[in-house]
C-alpha cells in the first residue's frame, strides 16, 4: 500500500470536522513549500525574514569591531 493510499484511507475514517482540519493543514503546508527550479529546497537565506529583523552593514561593522577589540594587533616574537 502506498503512502498516499494509506493517508486517504485514514482520512476517510475521520469525522468530517477532523477531515476539514486535515485539509486546512495540507493547504497550509502546500503554500509554504516552494521548490526551486532544480527541485532542491530553497536556500536558508531569508529564513528569518518573518521575524522582521534588519541588520545594516554598519551593525555588522560595529559587531566586528567589538568582537576583535581586545585581540592583540601586534605580535612580539
């Protein structure tokens, strides 16, 4: 028995309200999946876009300066 056939049989056994819930879940999952042209999953770039976080180049430069601030600039040999 294929996965699709098994799922259909199980959904048929559910009451109508549960079937509607399953349908809405499947619809939501179908909207979220957008395969790329090659069929591979989309890159993770932008995966946090829904959080509304924006990071400017200046923010990155500040973080680098802070991170490397105590690193010794000259090495005595």
